[in-house]
């Protein structure tokens, strides 16, 4: 028992109070994140759209997200983390309800595009705020804890949504909007601005030529490109996987239960991953993660029954668990403090581009070349990613060391008009435990 208490203290203790407010908002938001998980099923079964039309709508979500995450990154650095988060969450809640009432294809696509814009604009601000408030030595466990919250909420939401959909799909949109508003309220009441400005930096919060700096950063862009490939594979679980399971005669509730295993496994094991990978080469960890994810998705080609689909989910989830904490800490270390929001935005952009392309490409490959070809292609992409991580890893680590060495410029915190929370206490994270 003492060993468990010690592990819990080492895992959760000493993190700033602001982190735990953000963590709580993430958990609440994810507990109601019904819509994206079931959107493909909703579009094909409730609205009668074809697989390619459903892919178009999901692609519109991705296009909106690409615009949103780019704008969100710029606003995060110039306007601030807190106002960007509040605006994005309230806009997303509004568009969530609008999408629930939309009926024809083009109205649904437009609603998905705007929802993607607002929902994904929050990502750079949230990521930058997490890096702002958590010291570098604690970031691996902080990001793991946040990822744990995301998947605890996701696991519960996937199961509950499968049954809630039987009462009417509109309920999914309403609950999702409500939890997004609750998250915005937590940020409004408890979270102050965290943006810092380096002495000598222009008033806008970022040096001139910021975009040019990012576009010339080949090390970072190479990392983003590898993430784009991984996202193209990973996002098939919310676009083509539910359609494949429906073709196998499995119900939406079965899909919800199977995909919930992803969250359950992460909740059960993610808090142990930081210790497992601590001190190991991040490039090797990321390469192994890519291979495992590729194998998991590749095996979907042979799945026909629920237990086999569940097995494939468990396999690629293991790869996801290895990938996530290493990815998160690497993004933080490759992002100069003055451009933290924009760097987060560019990384998030890879997810949005994949969000636009994955369902469209997946639908086309599945319709033109068959289900097996789609999943075999996912396995090949996983192998390509692994080679890419092994080749580019040393340059990334050299860049991280260089930025760490150069990051000694004095900073000034941009004060917010909101009341500042009290200084964090060592016992606070345990009391507040668990986007």
C-alpha cells in the first residue's frame, strides 16, 4: 500500500494548480465528446449518406480544423491563451448544436467545417498553456496525466454514446455542447493568462518573420510530416473503422464498446508509460510505436467479428500509448518560447490536414480497391514512419538541446484581469485529481 501511495505521489504530486484546472476541463469535455466518435455512423445510418459523402463531411471538419488551428496558433501568441480558449469553446458549443439540427448534405458539411474551425482553434492555446505552466522536468508526466484524462473521458463517452444514440442522435450533440460550455466556464473562473513575453520582443508577442522562421525549420517540419502520416492512419478509427464494422453486421453499440477499449487500455496503463520509456531514445520509442500502430490497423483487414476488431484496437492502442508522451514532450522542446502558440498550431495543422484527407482517402481506397487494401496501406505507412523517426531522431535531439541552452532570456508574464489562483501546494494535485 505504501508503494502505491509513493507511486501516486510521484505521478501526480507537485504539479501547478492551473494544470489541474486544465486537466479537469479536459476530462469533463471528453466525457461528453460523443459527436466525432459516432459522426460516421450518424451520417451513413441516420442521414443515409454514402461512405464517400460521409468522408466528405468528415473532410470538411478537417478543413475547418486546419483553418482553426492556424488561426488559433496566431491568436494564442498575439491575443493570449485564455481568450483564445474561451472563444474557441463557446463557438464550438454553438456549432455543435447547429450541426445537430442540420439535415441536407451541404448544410451538414458547412456545419462540420465551422465546428472543426472552432473546436481545433483551442488546441494550440491549450498546448501552449500546458507548456507555460508546467516546468520542463515535469512535462512528461503532466502530458501523460492529461492524455489519461482524455482517454478516460473518451472510453466513457464511447460506451454511453452507443446507448444514447438509441434514444436519438440529437442527444449526442446536446450533451457534447453542454460539456464544452462547462469547460469554458472552468477556464473563465479558474484559469488566468499564462503567456510570457521575452524582454525586447515586439508588443504583439512574437518576433517579426515568425512564419518564415517556422517554414525554414526543416527539423520541426520533418517531425510534423511524420505525424501527418501517423494521423492519416490513426484517424481511420473514426472514419472507416465504424463503416467496416457496420458492413460486418455489427451494431453502433458494438462499435462503441470495441472502440472504448482504446480508452480503457490507456486509462489502465498510460500512467505507467513514463517510467517505462524514461531514459530511452525517443526516436526508438516513436519508431516502435509506429510499427505497432501499423500492425494493429493492418490486421483490421482480417476482422469480421467483434472480438477480432477488439484485438486490433488493443494492438494499435499500445502503439498510441508509446507515441503520445514522447510526441508531446518533443513538441514542447522543439518550440521556441516566443513562438510556442504558432509551433503548436503548425503541429495541430498536421492533424487537421489528416482529418480532412483521411476520411476522403479512406473512403476512396475502400470503394475503389477494397477493404483489405485500405488496412494493408495503413501497415505500410507505419513502417515508413518508423524508418523516418530513426533517421531524423538525432537532428531533433540536437535541436532540442540547442533551444534549451538558448532559452535563458528573461521573461515577463502578461497579466490578466482575472484573479490569480493561489500558489500551488504539494497536496493540491491529489485533491483535485482528474482535452
